[in-house]
């Protein structure tokens, strides 16, 4: 990466809502989470950070407010949109073999 490249910033104040259905006054549901991400240009750098109009992004990554690729934004959006539903689905399972396999996949150790 270098000055002039673009990275993604999660702007919680940037809200986009789904279209309002016909015959309704308001859109259904809350803001579209993916639309909070804003593409910003790197305008400078320090030894440890990229400088943008929205603040400093650590070059090493690890800050949830910053993403360096659109694929990273897409992955975070997928997790945001699906993790809760997957957890609910797992919570409703009663098949011990399937739960043991899920536990193995996620590294869960029973007490």
C-alpha cells in the first residue's frame, strides 16, 4: 500500500436504508450494515499508520474500523448478516453427533 491508494473505513454515521415498499411511509428494518463502509484515500503515512481524512488506520491491521480490501468488507458483512442466525440455528439443534461435529470445528471443549 502507498499514499493515494484507497482503503475502507466503517462510518457509523453513514446510514443507507432499504427502499420504502409501495404504500408504506418508511423503509422496513434498520440501516444496511454494508453501506456503513466508506472508501477513503490514503493521504499520508507515519511509521505505523496510514493517514486519511477519517483518521489513522494502523498499517498492521487489526482495527475493526478499517479494512484494506473490498473482499475484507464483504467477509465482515457476511459475518454481520449471518453469525446471529447461525448461532440461533445451532442453538435449536438436538442431534448430538452434529453438535459434536460443530464443537470440533469451532474448537469448543466441553467441561
